[in-house]
């Protein structure tokens, strides 16, 4: 939590807390963490990819696909986002 207090966009800390939320069977809390960060940076491909990974983990492949499509659309020059969408 201290890392997020210093930098609310620090993805490793967000990912770790989201993993803890999933283990605690609170995927909605994890989703809210990512969406709050995404509200600060609406085109952040890494956050959208993390949201896609979350949705895939909780059994929502359609939502995962939408996040990957949005990441690729909002960041057309981001090869990692395009690659992940293609492999999905």
C-alpha cells in the first residue's frame, strides 16, 4: 500500500494487491483498483492488459477480449498490446 501511496499508478503494486483480492475471493475489489488507476490514465495499455488478465482469471473471457481490444485501439503503436490481443 505504501508504494501506491507514493505512486498510485505503480503497476507491480496494483497487480500484487489484485492478486490478494482474488485469493480473498473479491475480484470486484481488484477490478475497482485497476479501474481507479485507469481513470487517471485512460489510455494506459498496461492497466487494460491487467484488467484483461483479471477478467480471464475470473472466467469472463468476453470482458477480457474487450479490454485487450481497447488497449490495442487506444495504443495502436504498442506492439505488446497488439501481440497479446492476437494471442488471445
